[in-house]
C-alpha cells in the first residue's frame, strides 16, 4: 500500500483490440504502475480502461473501490487511445445514418472508385454501407466559367468562379427530413458536390436538419474542406456513423466514476497523433486513435537525429509499421475497412499478422492470417476453446514463458497460458503437415519445426510492409533503426531486422505498452484548414501568409481557451501543393526560413517520385495550420549504472528453439533487474510484465545507461541454410519474397511515372520471369496483362537470342510479339547474377498503358480502326536502352505521331526504373540464398501453383458429376455476331484440361480481334479465381493446360488487323465463356465501356463499371470493374476541375442485373454534359447480346449509349456499341452499362 496524494495519478491508457494497457505515473514511489487486462471480458467487467484504473487505485490505496463508482480522489488526468471507433466501423455497429447528397449521386459513395478489392475473388465483396437511407437534394453548382444558364454567379472560398445551377428548396427539404426523422434516424451526413469551395448549400441544409431535430449533423465542408467528393463524403458518413457511438461510450465510461470526474482532465488521442479534449473527440478523427500513441512514443524516445526509425507495433490482431525522421508523417487520404477516408492521419501501414493471426496448412503452404482468432476466444493457450495462432507458436517454442506472463486467462481470469493445450494442437497440425511430407517423399517435421515454420512465414509477411514504406519510397531500409513495441513485437524484432538487413533494434523499457506510454508524451493539437486554388507565385505569397495568419490565430485562441499558454504552443504552417495536370498533392511545411514551400515540395517530390515535372505551375489546393501545445506529463525513467561488481545473472533458464540451434538452454533475464550498461549475448530472453524480448543468436543486447532501454546490435550470422529440396516453410517464404519484389516494382512504376493512366488509374502490371520466360510472380495489378506479358518475354528471348546483351532493355507492344493492344507498352530487362554473366538468370518486365501512341484518334483507342497502323505505333522489338544508354533520340523518332511524347518518354523511363528495382531485389535474393536455391524455389513455387490447379480441376470434375474424361461446352457471341466457342475437356485421371476454341469465328474487319496472349491471360485469370486461395500467380497454373486456337480466327488474327477492342472487349467475353463452362458464375457485364472525349488541346479517357455475375452462393456485385480490368474512376470533382464538363448523374442502374436464385449485379448510369465542342468516342460491347445467366438464372440487361442534344429535354441519339460523334456545348452523353447475369432459377 502507498500513501497517495489527491489528484496525483496520471493515467495513460491504450485500449487495443485484444488487450488494454495502462501506464500510471505517480509523483512518489513507486513512481509508475503498469496494468494489463483483456479489452473484452463481459463476465468480469463492463469497461476495461475504467476497470484498470479501479484496480490500480485499489491496489495502491488499499481501499475497496466499487466497479460502478470509481473514486476520482486520486486521479489527476486520463489520456486514452481507443479502438472503439475502429471496431464499430469494422463490425458495422455505428449509428443509423441518413446520407443527404446532390441529386444524381445517391449511389456515388457505394460506387466509390469502382475497383474491386480482390481481383481474384469472383464473389466481389465491396464494403457494406454505413448509411441507412439517402435523400437526394436538387442542388448543383459548377466551377466552370462555361456553365450554361446559371441562376447565380458568385465566388467560392478559393475565389474561383462558382455558377449556381440549382439552389436547394428549404421547405421541400424540411418536409423530406421529417419523414426520415419519424423513422427514428438521428444522424445525418451532408455531402454536396464542390461544397469544399462553396459550403452555402450544405450549411443551409444542416441548419434545417438541426431544426427538425437530428442529434448528429455532420457536414463535409466543415469536417474536411478538400477536393474529391467520394472520400470526403465517406469521411462525413463515418463521422455521422461513429460520433454518436463514441459519445455514448464516453458517457458510459465517465458514468462509472464518482461526481469528481468533471474536475479531471480527460483527453483522447486522435488519428493524427495529437490529443484533444474529451468533448471534441469525433468519429472521423478516431480511426487510428489506438496505434497513434505508439508512433508518438517511439518517435519521442528512439529518434536521435541521425538514423530514421521504423516503428514496428505488433499487437494481437495486426501489425502496424510507420516511419519517423524527426517529424510525424501524415497522409490525408487512406483506406480503412475498404472505405476511403479523407482526414489528417499518421502514415501507418497495417498488415494482418499479429499474435492472434490464425495458422493454417493448405496444399503444402504454411499460411499465417489474414484471419485472426481475436481476443475472445483467442489462441488455444487462452483456455477459451480458441484456434492455433502465432502466440501458440511462440509458447510451444519456449519463447513465451507462462510463469512470467500475466495470469489473466480462463473463465476465472486467474489462470496462466496453457502450454499443454498449444502443444497438443500443434501435434495435431503436425500430423497434417507430415501427411503432405510423406506423400511428396519429404522428411517428417517435428512439432518445433512446424511451429517455427509459422514464425518464419509470419516474419516474412511483416517484412513486406516495412519494405513498402522504405525501399518503395526511395529510402534505404538498412539505414533505419527498428523500434519495436507492442505486446508481441519483442519476440520477432531481431528476426525481422535480420531479414531486412537493419543493423539495430531499439526496444523501449515499456515496449509492451508503448502506445499507452506515448500518450503521456503527446501534445494537444488543433488543426485548421481551408481550400485554395491559387497558383504558387511570388505575387500570391502574401495571400497565403495572410490566410495562414488567420488560421494560426484561430488555433492559438482555441488552445489558450483550454488553459494552454502561448509559450507552450508550436505552430506548423503548411501548403498542399501539386503540379498542374496531376492529382498528386503533397502537404509541405516551410518552417525553415532558408527553404521555401516550393523548394521543400520539389525536394520531397523528387525523392518520392524520382523526377520533377518541367514547364508546369504549382497549384496550392489547401492551406493548413497545425498548432501543438506541448504537455508531456511523464518523467524520465532512470536505472542505476552497473559496476564491475555487478554480475549479469539470469533469473532462470529455459529450453527454447532457435534457427540453426534447435532446442537450446537459454538464459532468461528480468528487465527490471538489469542495470545500465549490462550486455547480453544471444540467444537469450528478456522479460518484463508486459512483453518478452527474444535475443536471437549472433545478436547482442545492451541496457542503455540512464533510461534502461534495450538496444540490440544485429549480427549477420549464417541464418538457416536452405537447400534446393522442397521445404514447405521455405516455399511460403519464397512465395512472399517473389510477390514482394513484383509489388515493389509496381510501386516504383507508380511512383516514378507521369501519366494519369499509370500513376492514378493504376493501369499497369509488373512481373518476374524465369530464364525461359515463364511467369514466376505477378503482382495483382491488371488481370488482362497476367498471361500476356510472359508471351512478350518469350518472344524476345526466341527472337533476339545472343543479340540481347547485358545492358540492353527491350520495348515491345506488338500483338504478334505477346502484346495486348498497342497503348500497353512492355519493357523487359534481363537479370544477371554475379559469376553468371554469360546469360540471364531471370527477367523482369513492366507493362503500362500509355496515354497516346499515335493512331487516328486522340488516346489511341479508335472505335472504327480496321488495321493495326490506325491504332498507333507498333513495335515488335526495340532496344529502348542499349549498352546502358537510354535512346531518347530514337524513341522520339519512333513515337513521332504521339500527341503526348513527353509523357511517353517519362513513363518509359519509369518502366525502366521499375525493372531496375526488380533487378536489385532479385540480386539481393540471389546473394542471400544462392542462385541454385532461388532457381529451385522458383520451380517449387510454380509446381505448387500447378498442384493447386490440378486439385481444382479434379474437384470441379467430381462436383459436376462428370465422367473421368468429359467435356464442358460454352458459346457466346460478340455484338457483330462473331461466335466464340469453347470445348473444355477435363481428364480426371491425368488431372489436366484442354481449352479448345475450335469453331470460333474468323478475324473481323474491325478491332475486336484478339492476340493469342489475351486468351492465355483470360485462362490464367479464371484458373486463379477458381483455386480460391492465395497462391503465387505463375506459369505453373498453365502447366496442366493445353490451349487450342484456330489460326486466322478472332482469337488468333494476322499481324495487320486492328486489336484495340480485343484487349478491352473480347477479353471480357472470353473470360465469361470460360467461367460459364466451369459453372463458376454467370456472365459479368462483358465490357469495359471505354469512353474518350477531347479536342486538339486536351483528351480524357475512362473505363466505366457495370454489373458482376452472380454465383452459387452470392449475389452479383453492383457497379464494379469486372474480370479483366480493375482501373479506378476519376473523382467527379477532380474531373470537373480539369475538364469543361458537368457530371449530371453517376448512379446504380437498378434492375439491370439478371434475376435468379442469386441476382446479378446492376450496371451504372453515367451522364456527362459537355460545356464546349468535343469529339466523343465510345468503344463498348453487350449492346446487342445480353450478359447471360447460368443454371436457370436470367440474363442481364444490355447496355446503351446515348447522346442527348441540347440538354436534358433534347433530341436523343443512340450511338450503338462503337461510335464517334462531334458534340456541342450543352450536349450530354448518357451511358447505361450492362448488368451481370443471375445464377439459378428465381425463387
């Protein structure tokens, strides 16, 4: 018992998904107290943070404290980071919300960016709606000076011209709102197009909502006045959805204290790493409240000004990684639970691998996550009937010691971790693993080997996001310190650092509760922001300074009103800058007087993207103030410095398992018994009350003098020696590594490219290939590229032979050389290894859609092309780099007819850079393991994919009741009547299949002809979808497959005919036919709906979503990109800012999906009004033949393309499937895209 002073304890609480951690500081001994308890334990307490506070006070004071009336006598302050908002969002347990939005856009937030989250999942799962109902308001403004017949012309907050086309009718809105209020809805989200610069309409409607009686009114222009209506709208809905629940939780939390709680300083951590008073904590700022404290904690305690730091926060359900180089890195648009959020947030990347990640073994692959066993029931060792997880693996391996772990498990909450239960569960799983080993002639694996195998796979999974925030952004991973925290992080830190080549690990003394500790180091923050649209020029600098001064004064006033003095307040002044013609904005500060905003922006831009755009103005999109009141409440921890007389003695010994050593006698040290300067050689284990630190062999830990933190020097060591024979654990690790390299190539390409198609619509793919040109790994980018890039690599190998020298990089796009359509440029680079320079050991390739490459129409997507020459430059093989020199002069000659040559050159350089990134990473992999091992696992990974496809073919043959060798038949037609026929023969004995397209129509005098490589892409895509698990996408998928395509057919045309429509239209029909033959799902919309418009000065290109086909257990998804594409939509506010158009409608085309036992997905309606003369082209399909249902499911509706002359009431013209037309100002293009077919007979 301690003598406590009144109002003396400062509580810092991190309420996580699994555990709640509390760090309480006192002014007298014991100075600090730590408490850890389960976040959810309804049988023992209602609220974990309050229960933790109660336990600490009760233990220190010796007084009996009731659970529902906790005394505040000793409490000075409570700071909390919480996952309450995050969990409510993930579990969809928020408030009932009414969305109020501009007429024509009731479905806009549901459509989102129209991409699907998992390209290989036929059951497309878009995020469920967080609003219950929608009210469209007949209001609209335009920010174009060309807008026709406005009722008012005014200016917005950015001083841009605003044309009010329709104003909201106050009384009609009031009457409409009464209806929804009477339904019991209490929360509204108001989102109007362009409200970020013209909030008047939103404010008026918000006022009416409050008059009607809505309790929560969230207004988008107040919350985040930034361009992009979709993320701003979703953010507003999240605020309306979560804020009432957060307020409800806060009331419930505070209600459990006595009446003195009103005198206690209570604050909550926001997603941006700043604290706010309890009464200002809102839903949209709460999403990263939990992990934010850890970022502040490690940034404040680890960074010394020399090496940047990687934060590694491994918790129970996931791992968060972030980077700190002296300042908190923020992002302003991110995705949580599939929802795009627009708000200042710490730049934290999350991977679904934590202590609670579920462990499974399938078809020879060790898998960790993404499913979590959760806090309840949790891992097997929690004594609640859970499933095997990473925590169980560490326990079985002796890396977690039950006698030193909190005894908080079981029904009575007083039991230790159950080692015997975990051991038994691993014995059962090991039997499953060893069955596979025996069937494949491999040595059996012990329980330890199996458990450690899962640890290795988890470590590799957690390395991937660290590589993405360092190497993929231009930083050297090895130049960073790894700051490890979170309850599970210390068990993995050394292994992670060793995998990444990082020299040092830093583990704070309170690493297990650093998110709680960091709350005590955080500042109270006020943010102020407003939009701008001015060019960054010297004449406009005074205007920016004036607006920043106004916002700064407001922020300081808010903080001083809360009791902070001006001396404690720090101001950061930001401008959100971007180059004209791009969407890539950067929020930059220029608090250093020697460096302007422009200098800082260009320095950051060049590091992030690898180049600077020349000849373009800088635009200021927003001005922002961040005011921080420093208020660190924590006193530095100190430990005694050890002397020569102090011996470093272990507290006990244990038998733990380590790579290369197996079970070994390992010393165990108590952290609180170690002194400053103590050194510990691995292998060893260091424990305290909240975490366990595993010091791997060849690593050396030092207790830092003064503060007692742990610093571990990472030794190289030999690590685990891997042979060329198949090892299922190494198979999983190499699968991760190959895929990670392809992903990093993709990020490099996106980062260094210039064009909208690659940088923003993400129309590109990157892949790794064997010495023979066989696909090894393809990052999940654009499906139509999947199989075809390999054909391009193979063609170059066979054609060039010895003429392909080291230092040469090949450019190709020709359909006969493995190309898809001409705008898709493929860059291929050979990979050489040390001591293997006579021939390539791998190839890397990147394919990107170029904005223009010549041809008869802007954008190089002509609807009426008949020959390849009309579609642009066609290149079978060209050395874009020769002997290490980029051949820009020759490229300019080759692309002489391009309308955007500068972007072509920039994007080709970006593709070369992406390939170079892949080369470096492949060479690092070879240096680490040896070429023979990497080649062996290349083949093992391909063989594993082959095995998965063979298993799938057998399962389908049996499930369909087919004979041992039997044939499935499918046929469909293009809109011109050309048939595509497939006879799919499955041989169950041989576990193979033949795809025979004999009977397909002849090539056409048009552009829907399709290169053979596209058919291969469609097959490999369909097979990967049907496997239904995460396997590496590679050549192995096609090894059991024979493909027969008749020459001079639609699917194998001669080299002179047009093919631009084959890539974007016929590819979709081929995919539908394959999936129909398998009985997998009904037809999708079968089209990409390619729309282009422009004139001699500008051009625009987009693909438009439609309906997905239904399947045996699912409804088809509405309004989504299907099968062979997954490019994103341009936000309508961005589109209208760049182009003289008004998007009048973007909605779901209700009823367009086919009926069935499971309904097909609906297409969309999109209507665009042109404000000046343009040439408009549409390239589409499914305007004659309907997308088909399956097994009695009904067909979906066809699409239709219309021109409405002279506005809404004008003459209507049907354009057909493929056409070009010149439009005038006021004309509208209206497209209604096809739906997806139904599955099974309607009920």
